């Protein structure tokens, strides 16, 4: 076995174990998801607040109110 195959097998095994854990602990997984999404929203909002309108108009991928 090459190193790449070993690394891929370990990654696939970790993914299967995480999936089984997520099925049995769905509430904890959903709470972690919400925390992650809230952190991303806070960072996006802070970028919008720090910039003035002329800079946000140049960067259309930042949507206001999210």
C-alpha cells in the first residue's frame, strides 16, 4: 500500500465514524452547526460594518442583512 492509499483509507474510516456519531448525537451536531453558521454570519456582518458603502458596492458577493 502506498502512503496515499493509507491516508485515504484513514480519512474514509474517520468519515464513516463521524457519520455514525452524528446519527446518534443529532442534537449536538445541529447545535455545533448553528454555532458555526452564527460565527460566519458575525464575521460577514463585521466586514460590512467596517466598510463604507462605496467599498461594499465594489464587492457584490457580500450581502447585507445576513
